[in-house]
C-alpha cells in the first residue's frame, strides 16, 4: 500500500536509504564534520564505532528476519496467497534485520552533527540575538527529526525492515544520543584506573573497551582471512580469493581514513599556513 501511495516520490525515498547508509558515517559525514572541528569529528567517529558494533551484537542476538526473505519462507502463506514484494537495488541486505542499523546510526550521529553545528555557528555567535539563535537551533533539530522520519519510511518502503525493527533502531539510537547529551566519555574507566591504581604501571590497558574491540576486530579479520585461504576452502560459499582481498583492503581503507583526517590533514595545513597558525597561537596566549 505504501508503495502505491508514494510511487511518485519513489526515487527520492530509495535514495534516502543510500545517503543514510552506515558506511556514509565513516567515509562522508565524519570527514565533513572533522573539517569544521577535529574534536566534533572525533565525537562523531566514536559514536559511529560504538553504534556499529553494538548493532552487530544485537543483530546476532535477535536474529531478525528481513521482509524480502521472510515472506518467501514463512508457513503463514501458501503458494496462492504468498505476496510478491517489490525489490530495489538496496533491498537485499545480507545481515539480520533487528534492530535497524540505519536508524541506530542516523539517530546517533546526526544528533552529534546537529549539536556540533549549533555549537560552532549558532550558540556562541555574538552577532545573533537569543531569539535568532533559538529559531535557528529549532530549525536544525526539526530538520534532524524530519530526516530520521524519512529514513524510517525509506527502510519500510524498500522492504529492508519490518516496522518493529525500525522502532527498535530508533530506541537504541536514542540511548546513544542520550549518552552523548549527558557527556558520556567512552574512555572514562581508563582515567579512573590510572587515578586509583597505586602503581600506574600495573594498569592493564588491554582491558579497556576499545582495546577489546581492536582485539576481536583483528580476530574476526584473521578468521575471515583464514577461512578464505586455500586451506579453508569449501565446496560452497563466497569467492574466497576475492573475499580475502576485500577484507584486507576494507581494513586498510577504514584505518587510513580517520588517521589521515585527524593527523595528516592538520599537519599539511600547518605547513602550508605557518603564518596563520602562529597568529592564532599568539591570540590564544
């Protein structure tokens, strides 16, 4: 029914799922925000990492079906009553559907993005009256809410999620949004351990959450490479040689991009603009 009512807007609705894809948080929105503020960009990247991994864990636990395969396998329908769902180029996602990763990611990162824009250009702007600041901030957060609603609608329209999966995605994303709003620091436990350990040398940094994430990320990569090697080949499955290259390149690209944005780009700018940098330092002093 929704497909019929919204057919005139179909190309735009389908495109929303493309723009709101989780990978865009890492390759587009993080670099964009980092160009305005390295600190704000780092906050967005931390949120994206935490949302991505928590979403993966929740999907493994809930094992939610997606509409496009559920209707083909459920015994609720027979061959005569089984509906034929329309599929789009981005419908056939291979991961479990509960909760919606698109909505989790968009709720979390676009809250940070919107709040950062307000902090950088509105709330501390001396040339804007209080009324104008409130109006602009309200407009930005209204745009944020509208975008989340569009992502919600898009995921349903392309048959990638059931409605309860989208609702759970919004709720889970709201949890992360609330943690950011409350000033949650993912590294808070490290500071506590360093402060209260009698000998800081004995602090086990390998027990912090992000080291654990690095450990199981590396383990997952090793598992993928091992299973896709010649020794781990099986009769059925994905193309092994291409998969090992894909995993290796994916790790390299996603590791190089944040490093380049956080370190290399500022270094190059300071070399290209030494005079401006010196002036800024003097003003700060």
